[in-house]
């Protein structure tokens, strides 16, 4: 993540697993994303105020891509 106002960068995933599909909340305060950092794909949430990441769904997520 890079703050374009300050140019400060940090890694929100802790370099664990693979993360994808990030989507910002309408108010810009949270970023929801899928990650397999705990061994199986799950839904995670990053809080812009606290810079904390937490798992919000402890069930395995199965993604399906339609062509």
C-alpha cells in the first residue's frame, strides 16, 4: 500500500500467502481482499485508520471465474 500524499509504502499482507481481489469500502476506510495467508482462501479486511488486518470469514472461499 502506498500513500500518494506522503509516498510512504507498507506491506499490508505481511508477505504471507497470496492476496487478490481487493475492493475498497464506499467510505474508503477499509479494503476487503481474499488471501490464502492462513492456508486456505479467506476474506480479510484492512482498516485504513488502524492499519490492522483481520480475517472476517473463517470459512474457505472458493472463487469461480466465468469466461
